[in-house]
């Protein structure tokens, strides 16, 4: 196979030819967008060679495969990632340079694939990178949303949502596969009967049928031919299925199905369209996996040996009844056979403990929309109830039932239909076992396990921070790119003044890049010699951005009172999207921006405090924000953040965690030691005790703490806005609705933690040492480690093997795979 990327010359030739044959123009006369598309096509086609050998190897060696079902994949951009993973970045960069082009201008033409809300979607994307890089056969299954999560703009301090038209220039990575389309059926009537042998038959007359059409995106591993598939399903009309006279309505309904990502506002409202989306990609994904299996193995008897399905939260949990339906209705397995196959194939990951965020659907809606699926869920419930009775646990049934209070409890369905249930950080998994799913843990202790999240250190360290990567390579070699645990080698040098100084220089370079972004895009000047303190994540009350801004408000008010008070010069960065319907979260964004306005425009204060709200937090923003940070704010109310993954991205780039003992912060301090992070605030057991005793009184804290009182009063006394009611929701939430997330309770501890951090920051060698230790210990938080654990302990996957010919065919030298 000829590899056009094997030399700069052949790449240049190929690119010019591609531009002229695709667009009928000389390279020199073409538009930047055309050149970008041509380059994308060349890279994708090159990946096609690896794709082919991967599929062949999996088929011929009967390698077990994973299907990762997720409503969200927050992929971000893929150009740099793909070029680097394929080992052809330098050839392309140089080739473009010789053609008078800057590769960076190509990189930024790519729109972020923002097919997700936040942590859960980005986790899925990191997992795909690690799966391919570890030579594991892992496919993603999702929806081809026409618009990503909204784009956030800030107007007069307030969030305004704009559509995210990520497909405007097309998607250079996707390959349309119309030949693999499947039908998905909704609504209508189901007539069911038993034949004389007691076998179930049904005739289904759906009211809405769509054609699910896949678009495949190649997922290339790091320096390996392994190339997996992210399959995105789009909805198209099914010509046969339009009912007379209903064309307009039908076209609208089809188009609506894949239009938008649903925003997570952490209160689950039963929106029918969302349920339709869930079934749509589940049904299509299951149909595909069944087809592939029949093609490769002839029948489905060994399905559970050769296929693993992971459910990314409950959003795809309809996989369980859908697979039952297919096995029984289409392939004539008995209930018991099908149930055995399903439960040995499916595993479930939980990402939330907030009770209000657990998915529940109205029974009527589910019955009307998915009559056969609903019938199967009823039967799952009936048999489960029998099992619980049989095992003498009837008293626990009401808390484990799927159907109760006219709702379908999706988490309970997920636990009952899976062989594995995992949380995403140690403390989160403990809370699942001890409280949220305690009854299930008593019934099925063997199902429960923990898989602490990770992030791909290739994107989040190696590619997004080339300056730090070069420095690390100089000291510890490049083995850590494939084996992140080798970052630990850096421990030998953390006291080396030379490394410390070089590291500070790298950090400063990253700060300059971020400052440059702020100047160009926000018109804000940022001093890179200040401490960079960052909190970036979805805006939610439990994440307590409010606590952060309260501390800043306090510093400012104190400066106004006491002209001699001069805080350590710090730039505070925030970046966060609020769900469009989440009024409190939007008001917090407004408060941050109003505070920023006031402080940044006060010449007495702004040399010491600057506040920057970066709009439209996204993968690409995170790639320039996380590696410029000195301090990583991870300050959720203990027990509420399942894991967090931003904390890991910051840590890998040397930022020190200022956080509560929540989510994966617990493991971060386990790794670096309490002396290399700053932990503060109430712990889970203390919060539980306060709740049990019903002893929390925000007013008592308000009355006894003058610093806090000053901050709270400033919300309504026109310090930050002429309108005293501007921040009424915030005030009411804290003072009238009992401060559910203990902002007031942790305020003092948070102030002291900041004071400690400031003192620490002044001691440069101590600070540098702590930052370097954070990097050295961050290997554990690579998703390579996480995926290894899933593969070994849940999925039972073996590596994909390639012959020498396959390496050659993929255009790979075996030496790359070190
Ligand atoms: C559900 C139904 C209807 C509409 C929206 C949703 C919905 C969508 C997205 C519910 C939840 C989400 C996303 C949740 C999420 O991102 N959770 C985060 O998952 C991370 C990865 O495990 C953790 O690190 C975070 O702690 C957790 O908050």
C-alpha cells in the first residue's frame, strides 16, 4: 500500500492533486476551506487502510468487541490528534510549510464536535482514544446530532444560547454508510398472542417509522494500526412509511429526532423527544451489532462471549429490553436464554448520585411510544419481583422496582439487567453501595465495582501542551506517551532547581497563550505573572462556583475597607455553561460577570485581582485553559461530584488541586499526598451528620461571621448591580431555601485554604516541587489505566493482533509500536 505520508514530497504532491481533482482548482487558487477538506480527506483515507486491517483482524481472529453506548461523545477536534496518533504530524506540518501554509490555520478551521454536555460525553471520547491505543476493539455508538450543545455568548453579563452549527463545513472524518441503514419503529398498536405451543407472537403496527443511517468516524490509536469506529446514527425518512396526508408532520418529526443534544439540567423532565432519541440510537446500534455477529459467527449463541456492551449512564438502558426483544421475537430464543445472554453482555456505569438527576419516564409515555419494549420491561419487573420474594427480601422490593408511581425507573432497570454496575471514583462507588443502590448491593454484591475515571493524557498533556511534553521528554524520555505510569520517573527530579526553573518557563509560555486568547477574543489584558486560578466545568449549584466568586467578592470588599490589604496578585478564570432552563445557574453566571466588570475596571484592585469569564467552555477552550493553571478549583459539596475529570486534566499539567474530599479528588490526594494539594471543607460523613441532626442553619453562620455577612449583603445592596433584586435567586437559595449545598458552611474553610495557597505560592521551590509531583503522579489518571481495568475486570477483551503484512498494509512500520 502506497503511503502518501511517507515523505514530505509525496504528501505535497498528493494534497495538490486532491485539491485539484476535488474542486477543479489549482492549489494556489483554492479556498482555505477546500484545502482543509482535501487534507482531511487524505488523512481519513490513510486511516482507512488501518481501518480495513483492524476490521479484518477482529473478524479473522474472532476478537471480542466492545460496544460503548453513549448518548454523548464530546470529541472536540480530531486533526492534531489523528496526525499525532498516526505519527505523521511533522510530515504534514512541514509539507504545508513548504506550500506556504501554517498548519495551525488548518487546525482551527475544524469545528469542535460538541456532541455532549460535559464530563460524561468527554469521558466517552477519552475512552475511545485509549481503547484504540491499547489495541482493544471498542466501538462507539451515538447520534449524529445536527447541532452540538448550544454555543454560549455573554451579553451584558448574561448567558445567551446560539446554535452550534458544527457541520457547516461538513465533517471530514465521517463516512456515510447508507447500505447499513436500519428501520426504527415507534408508537402504534401491538397485537400479541400465544400460539398452541405457548410461544409468543406479535404483530406490530407502528405509527412512526424512521430510517437510521450510520456515519462512521475512524478512531485511530496511538502509533498502532488499530482503528476503531465511532458510529453516529442520523435519521432519514423511510419512504414506505409515510402515512397519507401527514408528510409535513412526518418530515418534521424525522428531522427533530437528531437535531439537538439535550442539555443536562440535572432535573429529569419526561421529554418525549428525548426518549425517542434514546430508543432511536439503541435500536439502530443493537440491530447493527446483531447483524455483524450473525455475519461473523452464523448465529447468536456465543454473543456474550464475543460482545460486551457498556451503558454510559442509563441513557442507553433500553439496550436491555431491546436486545431481549430481538433475541426472542426475531431469533426465537426463550426468555431464559435471552435473559442469560443479555445480562452477561450488558454492563452499566452510573455517573450521578443526585436523586433528582436519576432518569425516570412516565409509564404511559413509554407504553405508547414503545409498546413491545414496555411489555418486556413489565415482564422483567414481574420476574425480578419473584426472585426478590424467593430470596426473602420482599421488604426491599419497593426501593428496587422498575415500575412504581407511574414511572419507569431506568437506574433500577440498568442494575437488574447488567452483570456489572460501576461508579466512577472510589467515594462515588462507595456511596452507590452504601446508600443510593444499597438494596441492590445487598441482593447482588458481586455486580458492584469501581472504575475511577481517567482522561487521555495524549490529548490533555502530550498534544495540547507540547512545551511541557518536550521538557518531560528531556528528563524522562518519551515512554510515558504509551505508558503514562512512567511519568513517575519525574519524581527523581522534582527538587532539581534547573527543572523547576524550566518548568516555570513552560508554565509561563502556556499562560501567554491563554492571555493571547483573552486579548484577542475577549479584549481583556491578563498579566501572566499573576497566579492563575481556574474553575471550568458545567455550572451547577453543587459544583459551587458561588463559593469561588464569594471568596473573590470578599477579597475585593476587604480591599475597599482596608487600603493596606494587598492580596497575592491572581487572575481568576471561570468557564461554564448553564442549562438554558436553569435560572439559578444563569444568575450565578451573571454575578461572576458583574463582579468581573466591577473589579477589572477598578484600577486600585485590578493589579491584584482579575476575573475572567471565558465564554463557551468546550474541548478546545479546555485545551488552552487547563495547562495554563496554577490552581485547579474542585470545590463541589462533598458527596455530590461523582468523579470530575477536569481535576485530572489540570493535575497532569501541574496545577495544584484546591478541593473538597469529593469525587476523584480523593484519589488525587491519595496519589500526591495531602502536602501536595489543598483539601478543605466538610467531608461526606460530616454533611450526613448535619443532615441527620437537621442542625444546619445558614442564618446562624450569617449572623456570626462578619466576612460572610459582608459578602451576602453585597448581593442586594447595589455593590455589583444597580438593581438590588438582580441576585435575588441566589440570595433566596442560600438564605431562604436552606443553602442545599453548604456554601455558607464551607466559606471560612475556603478562605483559609486560599490564604494557605497564597503563602505556598510565594515559596517558589516548594511550589514548583508540588506542581512537578502532581505531574509525576498523574499517570494513574490516564484513561489508559481506566480502560485496562474495564477490559480486564468487566469486558474480558483481548488485544487485536496484526500480522507483518497487515502492518505493511496499514502503512505502519513495526518500529513505531514501541
Ligand atoms: C438526561 C435526561 C434528559 C436530558 C439530559 C440528561 C442528561 C444528560 C447528560 C443527564 C446527565 C448528563 C451528564 C452527566 C455528566 O456529565 N456527569 C458527569 O460524569 C462525569 C464522568 O463520569 C463525572 O466525572 C462527573 O462527576 C459527572 O457529573
